[in-house]
C-alpha cells in the first residue's frame, strides 16, 4: 500500500468521524424529551445512592425548568453611557439631525 493511499484514507476517515460526531450531537439535541427523561433519571439515581429522599415531581420540575432556560440569552445590564448611545443610534430624529449637521458641515467647507 503506498503512502498516498493511506493519507487519503486517513483524511477521509477523519472527515467521516467529524460528520459522525456532528450527527450524534445533533440527534442528542433534537431528542429533547428523551434527554430530559435521562437527566431526571440520573438525578433520581444520584439522590437514591446518597440516601436522600426526593420527590419525583420536584426532580421533573427542576429538569424541565433547566432545559427551558438553558439556551436563553440574557444580555448584561447596560450602564448609563451604553443606554445613551443605544438610544442615540436608534433614534430616527437623532440620526436625521446628525445627517443634517454633516450635510451642513460639508456645504460650509465647500463654500470656503
């Protein structure tokens, strides 16, 4: 077997492995109800192994709440300067005012 064929085979195998891992991760994320059941069962078995009595309804509620909030983006609070700049940029009147001032400045410079 020549070196070229082995390197091609290794490259193709690396690509196949990468695609396989992507598919496994995707299937794991798409089957959310099954994932919730597995996590809840692992939590129950952990509590049982530690000798802690925990209500199944409480475990299910906690798991459901975790999965509901896990992909939610919470922006950090903006300080006063950031809020001012955000409003300044998003305000149509302010943008028109800035555009007018720029036009005035250009006309003033060109008239000199």
